[in-house]
């Protein structure tokens, strides 16, 4: 298994997009609820490892990309807020599907920007060895990452973003 940070993040993106498609393809409220629970878990872990490791490292080592990193933090903040709201809703809530679709649209935009614009700059700037070091740390963080937006590690990031 690769420890390249970008490869790991792209694997997460692929899994998240699969869940998005499954949500869009089902009519069952019960299944939609299960899929949103899984989407929330995947996004909570993914944003945690990016916020705790990938973004700070990139910001420090590649100061020219600071604006991109700051924008990514804000996009994560929007996703975090939507995840927190969805975690307290049930599939029969009248805004459940609409809120999930907004989450899907926002995260899909974020993924496309990262993969098409940001990752190539990061790969060029950091190189293979550094990306493998960052990826190894991300894998360690993933093991202890919060799985729900209500868990302390996830909540701290949401609160930090609100007070920044």
C-alpha cells in the first residue's frame, strides 16, 4: 500500500464519491440514512487528517500555496457544519435530502479543485519522499481520528473554524 499522501487522499475521494453516487441512486429512506451516516464518518476522518497533517505541512513547506490551504480549510468548515446538522437529522426530515445534496455538491467541488489544481502543485513542490512521510503520518492519524462530528477532535476543528 502506498504511503504517498496524495494517493491516500485520492483513495478517500474515490470512496466518498462512491457513497455520494449510492445516495443519489437510492429511493429508500432507510438506505439514505445509512449512506449519510457512512458519508459523515468518511468525511470526518478525511477532513481530520487533512486539517491536522496535510494542510499544515503544505502551508509551512510551500508558503506560495497558503491561499489554497486557507480556502480548503473554509471548504472543510462548510462540510463540517453540514455534517453536524445531518448527524442530528433523520431521513424523513423535509430538509435531509436537500442538505445532503448541498453537502455532495460542495464536497465534489472541493475534490475536483484539489485533484485538478492543488495536488499537482503540491506534488511538484514537495516531491515523492516528503509526500510519503506525510502520508505515513496521515495513516497513523487516521487510526485515532474522530468518526463522528460530535467527537472532541472533530468538534475542536469546527469550533476553531467558527472562532477564527
